[in-house]
C-alpha cells in the first residue's frame, strides 16, 4: 500500500541554531526539550557543511534531513528513513522559493524573516497539513499566502486577508517607532 508523501518537521533556524519558525508534524519529539535538542543536534551536524543554495541530504538519527542555507537562515525538512529524499527536497525548495517570492528578495535574512513571520507560518500551513505534503510549487504557495489567488475566494476570505495585512502593517509601524 502506498502512502501520501509526508514530512516529520520543517525548521527555519538562524545562523546560531535558534528558532525562527518551526513546525512539527510527528510525535517523535513529544516535548519541547526534545524538539530543542533535535534542532540543536541537527544544526550542529550540518553547520560545517557548505550547503549554500542547493539542497543537501544527510541521514541523521534515523531520519532523512534535507537542508540548505541562505544568508543567515538555515532551512531544514525532516522525513523518516523510508521517505523519498526527492519529495523532501521538493518541499524544502518550495518553502524557500515561496519565502523568497513573498518577501520579494533573492536572499532572505533573519531580520526580514522575523518581520514577516506571519507569512512564513502561512507558507508552512500551505505546504504541509498534519505531516501530509499538500504543495511543493513555491509560486503556488506564495500566491495562496499573499492572496493573489483570491479570484475564487469569498468576500469574507478577502476581508480576512485584508484585515490581516492591515494588522501586520500596523504592527510593523508600531515596532519601528
């Protein structure tokens, strides 16, 4: 029996291994301390690698970890040892492409990522739901998150997107003052 493509977690860490945005879809790490320990150890394992813009794959602690680095951000997608590395790499590429498109930058840095954390978390929700991969095309993900694909959406959904956009802008202005 074939199963749907799945992931165990998606991590976005800074250059020191600290959390920027993370989402876990598996009970392999039941506590916060176990999640933080996994993040620290996977960061330490991959830190010396020269990943750059291309995805790298490593087997780590019985998990397949696909990762890439952009400026001071480290993107990780983790799957089980039976999962397909190409699908995990597609998820990783879709996530980083969507973030680049949404933030309209070629290379996103930590500060920009934190300022737009709401969009990054929405990207994660569009890519994976409950561990099941929904979308891997960065352009499609970015359109869904940004609201450009709202032609068929109801007016209530459009109002909600507009309200969230205004709230984000208001928050950004108040933080900069």
